[in-house]
């Protein structure tokens, strides 16, 4: 077998076949049963070849045909698995009840999340009740519950619940290149959501025996840790920071604090991942050192370590990054227990294979890709970087090596993860290379102080208070460093690479690393120059699309509009609440528009605002737009090429003179009477284009009538919360 590739990394070899199989299943329009036929054929061929060459196996001699058929079997097997999960839905499916009100009974199989006035939980549905009829199902569903005030939500993971609500499709991304809930849920096998008007629509049922572990161990432990943090920490950002690190409750981190972590490239600290699992494994392994003197003690310590790590994974939500780190740590420690040498890359591949065996579509999730990119960067680039300043005997040499090693870990992780972050989020944090050193250090110290605080919380009040104070102090220092680097002018920059740029970057890094290891300086220079030239010429020859003249930006129920004259951009807001300016700025960049020079309030002149410094006078920065207010809640904006009329209410529209330009109408009611009036207005004015914005309280029947009106008039569109209106 040494004749074939990656002889010391069998798990990595299998992972490569699995990855290509999953990607082929998603990209190619091939039936899952076709992949199954290929897998069965390869399995039969592999079995026949094993029987024919059974004598050669005794001396570890395998034919090339046997190796190819075996790898083909793995490839096709994962392709079938991924295609079945991605393209098939269970029968009966909750999709059959879309648009209807039902009662769903099932087990809460993920930690509920409560934020922004809503509670979200994933329920593994077992029964659907409608009109006196019960149907057995086996499908996960996302439940969205509207919360009001300070209502307490007491449902926990593992509870059996009965939920009454309306079944609907999960909405897609609201704006270009933003998080897509429908795609993310599809990767998790979830196709529908159940919307409840309040927590009183959720009732807890009898606890099934299959989820007793949550009620007996996991939920009490999670509540104990949460209680320890609440009582030993004062309220503030430090408390939410520690809860995010220890329990994975990132929703408790303040928005401005999380945004600072994201801008400085240190947001991974708030997600329970390899860092936290490694810290826990180190503490547990250190405590069990005296037990590892005998063979039985080694196996017992391994069992205890695996149980502790597994329990911690379930307590923190069992995220892919946590599972990967837990499996990898268990594989490495198990290899040491049985006396086998373990290769870190092979252990990482083994952990990924186990995760993909549970759900092959995890390969496409950003979290899975980012954690693997960071770990691979550390495992491959860090050894070479840290060797540049080797350890020595002197104090200065040791201090220099310590700080250089910490910086090398941060730099290696950033090299690995930067293209993935830029691909998904359109940003890159140069400050993260340095910011990760103090932030990770003090975050780790806060975690180390939190472990004894939680352990002594129940009986060692004074000592637990001391450790809690120490943890709070370290968390405070970590937050201070995050805020410090967040104030830097270039803490985060926007960059939007395409797939070609990401692939070229990684190929350049691989070739450059190979040249460095081989000390082939000429190859190193050639690799870097070829990579830079490919990226440069790709940007030069890539066609630049035309910029639109109007783009809507969705923010939930609210909406903003970006108007462009070609060289300048004007922002129009509906004024119901402050809009997310970072989101608007990013959408402006994605669509190739200039940064808005000013903001105009649709419903009030008090909301007018200059967004760029000018000498004096509102909108004096704009030389391309003329803004007028003919009446209350009527706005007319003219440029050299376009004219826009913004009106709230059909009556005001009929009373306002129009010149046949572009019209945006906010309308709260639409019946047959409004149909006739609006149709007469459109026939008499002949607008170039018209966008209808339905009110928040408009009934579904009237909204459907409005969409039917738009279908019969080609120049009319209806604003969608799950899509953008783009006019060129």
C-alpha cells in the first residue's frame, strides 16, 4: 500500500474520496439511486478482487485496480448518502401542511435560542395533528415563537413538546450575499418552520425514555454552569462573554461586543470550538496524570476524558466545531494509550469522516470549513513559522520564542481561514493577526479560572468567588484588547473574492509551503509570482457588470432604497427604525454603487441626514440629486437620467402630479376597490416602473390580490422581504 498516495494518512485518503463524492452529488443532476448502483458495483468488484488476491494481502501487496475500486466505492457511497439527504424528503413530510395550522409533537433536539423578541428551537417531529387526524412523521422542523416583554421560556433540549402553529417555508436570504436560512436549514435536513404567536402555544409533554439523559445529566449540568456564572459574575459584557465561551450561548453577547469581535477577527473565541475543548482536555488530562501509571489506569483515564469531553459537547450544543475537536482529541489520546503514533492531519481527517458519516452536508457549512481551514493552517504552517525563532537557554530567548510562537499560531490560522471568511462574509480583518495573541491568551486564562469556579460553586463560596473574580478580570482585559484593535482604522476591510481567487490562494500557499520545506527558494518565488499574476489578471479581465439605478435593501419588516445617478448614491429610508448602516454600505458595495452621500427620510424631513462630511447645508454634498417634498409623506427625487416618486397611500398618489417616471407606493389596504383605482391611475399616467410596498398589517388575502395585480401589469412589482428589487 506504500506505493499509493498518502500511505501514512489513510483517513485523509478516505476523506478526500468522501469530499469529492459529496461535491459530485450536490453539483451533478444525478439520481441518488444512480450513485447507489455505482457504489454497489464498486463494492462487488472490490469484494471479488479481495477474494482473488487474498494470498497477496498476507504480504500487504495490493493491486492498483483493487485500490481504485475501493476508493471508488467510498466515493460513490458518500455521493449516494449526500444525494439522498440533499434531494429526497421523508414521506409523509411537513411540506404537505404548508400554509395550514397544525399541532406538532416531538422532541426538542437542540438548545433553544431566545433573542430579538423570538424563541427558536428545533423539534424532531413525531406526530402531526390536524382536524382530528394524527399522522406519524419523522422530520426535524424549526419552531419560531414570538416573545413579548420579559416572558420566560422554560423549554429545554430533550423535552417532549406539543406545538400549535402555522407551517411555512423557511425564508431565503433577504439581500445579496447574506446569510441564507433556507440553504442552511436544508443542510441540516430541515425544510419547514412552524410559527407560533406566543409561548402559550407550546406545551410540555411526557418525557420519553430516549431523552432521559438530557433531563438527568445534560440540562442540570448546563443550568448549574449558567447559575455559577450568573452568581459569580456581575451583569455586563463580561458575563455574556464567559457564557458565550463556556456554554456556546453567543446570543447573550451584546451586539456591539460581537461586532467588535467580528471586525477584529477574534469571533472564534465566542464559539465553542477546538480552543475550548483543548483547554478542557488539558485540564482533565493534567488531573488524571497520577492515574496513567498502569495500563488499566491509562484506559480508565481515557474513558473519563472521553466522557467529560462528550458531556461538554452536549452541554454546549454539540456544534460541528466542538464535535470535530472532541473526536480529534479522543483519537490522538487513544493512539497514545495503545502505543500507536498519531499524525495530527490524519486525526483531523478521521474526526471529519465521523462527522460526515452523521451528516454529509456538514461539508458545505461555513463553520465546518472555517474550523478545518484554521486547524490545517496551524498544523502545516505553524511548525515552520515557530522554527524561525527557536527556543533557547536565555531568558530573553525563551520570552521571544513564547511570543513568537503565539503570533505564529495566530498568523497560521489566519492564513488558513482568511479566504473562507472573505468568501462567505466579504470581509478580512488584518488586525486579527496581532489581536488574536492577547485576546486568545486572556480568554484562555478566563476559561482556566472558570473551571475551578464552576467546580467549587456549590460548596466553596469564598474560593469560588475568588476564581470568579479572576475570570471576570481576565475577560475584562480580553474585551479591552478587542475594543482597542476595533478602533484601528483598518481593523476590517471589505474584500469579495470569487471561487477562482480562493482556489488560487490555497494552491499558492500549498506550493509555497512545499518550496519552503524543500528549501527551494526559486520555486518559492515562482509560486508566489504565478499566484499574484493569476489573481491580478483575473481581476483585470473579469467583466464589470452594469450598476443598477435603484436597489432595495431589506431589514426584516423595514426597507431602504439606494438610488444611483452613476457617480453618486442617495439613501431613502422608510423611517420606522434606525437602519443597519453597515448592511446598507455592504449592499452598496456589492452592487457596484458609490457610498451614499446622504440619507432622506420617507415619512419625515427630521430623518434627513448627511452621511459624508460637507461644507454646509443638507444634501449639499450631492450634485446629482434634487430632493423635494410636495406634500406630507410624498417625496420626489430627480437626477439627470431618472425621476422617482415616493408616496405613502393610494389617495396621496392620486392627488400628486406624476410625470411617468419611477414610482414607489406604500399601501396598507388593497381590495377590489383599490384595484380599480390603481389600475385607472396606471393607465392614465403610464409609469416607467412601479414598486408596491404592502403594509405590515395587510392580510394575506389582500397581499395575494396585490401580487395578482402585479402579474397582470408588467411595469408593476411587489416588494418582497426575501428578495431585492433591482432597477437598471
